[in-house]
């Protein structure tokens, strides 16, 4: 294995030790972020009657929460870049707790939109981004596995929260349940406490003066940077920008938009998200439409969630293997295309057994894509720019994530059949999958080329340095002789 | 033919005989007991159910009766659809069921007062007993004078009876029983409210609660809705006019009861009643009123758990870094938190190679 210097993190990530505690913290944070909005739907019917509003007005609570969670991405990135993961997650946990407690005293539906939707959503955003970022700082060699394990939090926490919410609702009604959910949300603070900054766990490699990310010493940092960079590997297009980006552009790194890999990822994902969530949302109604009872339809979702739960760590493990890791982008493209094919074949499923088979396979696809979703981004942009990258990605993905299910719903309403929606979703995933395959093939080729070039440059400069050194030694030897 | 015309209206003896009167076949008057039809055989035999007064042209009459007898016995009519009787102002609805097996249930939804004619057809037993006993029951009680012993002759036997369903007491389970063993149960009821919520609705002291009841779209809509509260063993109807705390909002297929300023005494069982002409169907809704202290207990418990865990984790970390500092390693512990973070970020920010090498 190549030495740690190739990671260019400036230190050797622990790849274990306290890292596993951080993975557990991330498991909880990521789990809450994704599972919380989905699990609140248990209360909607009761709240709808209490406030005498229509179902769509109530569904807005979930939408606002999800939208805030995605829109809060860039804000979260800025805070993480400035203060590190731990304070942001602690703040996020407090926000979620406060949001739910305030919501339990709500008197109007607007009150719920603001508390649960806005404040709660931002709180969850402050959990998601930092958790993903800190894993990148703790792991390098075993990073796909760590990511896969952390992403498993989503189905597991949903599995726990769904029946728990039902129990709370039966015992305490919606107000009491929101109060208790507030305290459960505070557990994100425990997750945050676990997210010890990596500098405290390991010894950073001895460096010349570590420049501070502070405006006052920005010029000093730049000076240090320029001297160091001439000798280090530079393979990115945004070469000139990356020199100054660390301090001056600490707020939002828009130079990412010139990053080839990032752009490929962004375009592929934006299209993919249109068809990502809708098949799950409509699985139970589709089953009921086919004539199966409520219980059997709900069972399909549970089967899907179980398949999802087990395949995420497995995907992380596979992604970590030495055959897949160097070409992990292809694995992600495969996962996306596979999901697309699953959805395209769904209308062919006949009978309940067919639907169960579809649920299992699409659960596998969903889990594979989710486990690799952020790992491949880390792989493309590197751990140090990941925080900003994920912030930008989530805010741009906000659109398709929110628009996807309603558009699919409209398709179902217009055509009266579910199969057109499944065809559309399948296409929305298959086309980006193929696009990602092709673009990454091209990208890998380009990167290999750049790597070769930079190695050649390094060889040349090191040769020159050696020659210079020999010349100097000769000179001193000559003078010593005299 | 003439026989077939008559036999088609075999069950409406009065009408057909009246027709015969008009056609000049004689004077027939029939006395019927209220609400009951006379089977052909009995009418012909002239048992105590009805009295037939014959006109002088008795030969013609006898011929007519014999014809009726012969034709009626071989009928296995399955009348479906309402055939309104000219004597009764209420509509008549007929239902007939063929018994398969030992026992069978048939549910009949009744909205308004009707005359209901029930017909049971039994295909006979394997043992092929020559005589069988048949009778009708209402709610496990045998109906008086309904018992008959008849002869079964290798053919299905059908038993018919008309009932007058006018009041709520008339609803229930009517059964025709063959040989004390095989029976068909006709369950008469007003439309029942489908989805009943088993778990109680939970609300808080001082808050308000909305209780709803909904009649399914497929079932007929009630004319109005009532709400009742269970007080001891009886149900008191709730009148919003008397108690402003209660508000009832009715729509065709659903109803809402809103109770303001809840107290713990408001807990208990409430009933929503869908009012139909024949009866009111009730459905229970349970209410539970608790104080804010109830959810506060688990809240405080979990809050305590979170604080304890966070404290433990942070204290462990502090003590561990103090140990590191004491053994003379790099002075990480003394550095400020933000400085450490900034240091890491900048080290990472120096270069931007895509990491894909293992």
C-alpha cells in the first residue's frame, strides 16, 4: 500500500480506534436526519383533525422539514469548516429537541410549520453534514466500510422510530409524543459528544508552520502554501484556485463547480433523485391498488427496509475490497443502473410474490445507492473539500427530492395506472447510471493521464534538486580542499 | 299457460284470487293474519291460517284450487326483487338463500321500515328422512306457531315467511331451522359504522379534542347524527345547546364532536349515533384526558440520560488528554479547540488530490 503521504491529509487517519465510536455517532446522527421526517407521518391524521385542515396542508410539515434539511446544507458546511463537526452536531441536537418541545405547545398549523419544519429541519441538517464530514477525517483505508456502516443508521433508526411513534401516540396523544420526541432528538447531542475532532486522537505529522484558517494570518498561510505546493502533487484543474481556497474561500467553495468529478456527480445525482424516493412512497398504494389488504401492503415496505438495512454495511464492505475501491465510481454507477432496471421491471411483477421479489431487489438497490452516495463524493473531491461539496450537493438536490414524489403522484393521477410512474422512475435512474458509467470512464482516463504527467514533473524536479545538491557538495568539497 | 300465470304469483294469493273473482270464478275472500303470507298448500287445505268462503259454483272453484295445488307444489321459485303487495303501504323486499352445509349467515341492511320476505331452500339430508321439522327463530327464540312437519320427496324444500320490520325491536337475527340442525341466519341491522378506533383518543386538561365518526362511502348516508356520553350504564345524549362546551359539526357522511376545556372527568366512552328511519347505529369512541405531567416524566428521564452520557463522554476525553499532556507528548490538550480544528482543515487544504489509492 502506498504511504500515508499519498492521502495528502497531512496526517495518518486512525482508520479505527476512536473512529468506530465516531461511526456510531454518525450512525445516530444520519439515522435521525433521514428517519425523523418519515416517522412523523403517524401523527398526521390526528393533527389534521385537531386543526381541521386538509391532508395536503399537514403533509407540508414533512416537506418543509425535508426542504430545510437540504437547504441547511451550505450553512452547515460553513459552520463545520469554521468550527469543526462537534459543536455543529451539538447545536443541531439542541435545535431538534427545542423544535419538538416548542411544537408540542403549538396552537396553529403555522406554529408546526415553523417549529417542526424550519427549526427541526435545520437541526437535522446540522446533524447530517458534520457526521458525514467527520467520518472522512477519521478513515481513509476503511472509509467505504465506515460510510456504509454509518448510513445503515437510516433504516435502523426508522425501524425503531416507527413503532415507537405509534406507541407514544397511543399513550400520550400528539402533544405528549412531540414532547418526548424532543428528548429523543436530544440524543443527537450524545452523538455529537462522540465526534471528537481527529486532532485530539492522533499526533499530526510534524509540519513546518501549520497555517491557521484565520483572516489575520491568511497572507502568511499563502506564503507557506506556495513554497510547499511546488513540490507536492497537483492534479486538479482548479490548481490556482485551490492554493487560496483553503483560507480566503473558507465560506463557500464555488470553485468546486469547475471540478470535473464533482460536476459529473452533481448532474448524475440531480436526475437520479427525481426517481429515487417515489417508488418507495408509492409501493404500498400500488399494492393496495392491485387488491392486497393494508397489512400486506405495509409488509412490503418492511421487507424493503430489512433488505436495505442488511445491504448497506455489505456494500460498504464490498466497496472497501481491493478490486472495487480503486474504481468505486463504477460500483456506484452500477448500483444506480441496477435500481433503475428494478423499477422498470416492477410492472411485470405479478401477484403478491412478484411484489415481494420486487421489494427485496429494490431494497437492495436503494441500500447500495445510499451507502455509496457520500462515499463516492468523498472519493471525488477529497475529505478536506467534502464538507463544502456535500453542502452544495444537498441544496441542489433539494429540488428533485421534493418534486419527485408529487410529479410521480401526478403521473399516477393522470394515467390512472402505476406502471407509467414505475417506467418513468426506472428511466430517471437508468439514464444517469449509464451517464455516470461513461463519464467516469472518461474521468478515470483523464486522471490517470494527469497522474502520469505530475509524476514525470516530480521526477524532473527531484532530479534537478539532486543535481543541485551534488553541485553544492562538490563546491564545498572543493573549498574544503583548498 | 293459465297455471304458469297463476303459479308465478303463487306467493300473492290474495291478488291472484281477486283476479279470479273479477274473471267471474266466484267469491273468494281470504282472511289473513297480519303480516303473514299463507303457503299454497295451507291455503288449499284451508287450515286455521285462513278461511276461504266458497261461492256456489264450487266445482269450478274446486278445479281451480286443485290446479293451484298441483302447480304450487312443484314450484321452486326464487323471487328476487321487490314485488309490492297492494295491501301493505311499506315496500316488500324478498331475500332467498340456498343452504349449503350446516349453517349460513346472510346480512341484510335495513334503512327504513319494510316488509321482508325471507325464503330458505334446503336440498335435503343424506339420510333422506321422509318427515322433517322446520321452524323459524328470532334471536334464539322460536317464533310461535311457526313449526311445521313436512314431507320431503327427493327435492329441495323451500320455506318462506314474511316479517314486518317497523321498529328497532324488529331488527335482529331471524333463522329458518331444518331438523334442529341446519339453519340459515338472516342478520337484520341498520348500516354499521365501519372503521372503529379501538385505542382511546388522548388529550390534555385544558385543551380541546375533536372526535370523529365516519360512515363509509359505499353505505347509505344517515339522515342525521347524534352523540352520547356513557354515564354509568346508560347513555346520555349530548345537546350542544345546553352545554356550550360541546360542539357538534355534522356532514352527510361524517360527524365531529368538539369538547373544549377538558377535565379529567371528561374521560370515558362516547358514542356517535348514525340516525336512520329504522334505528340508530352507535359506534364507541374512547377518550382519555391526562395532565401534562404524564409525558413530562419520560421526557425528564431521557433528558437526564442525555446529560449524563454527554458529561461522561466529555469528562473521559478531558481526563484522557490530561494524561497525554502529563506524559509529555505533543501539547494537543493545551491547544484550544478551534485552533486544532483550523490546523487540521488547513493541512488538508494544502493539496487537492483525489484520493482513490488504498
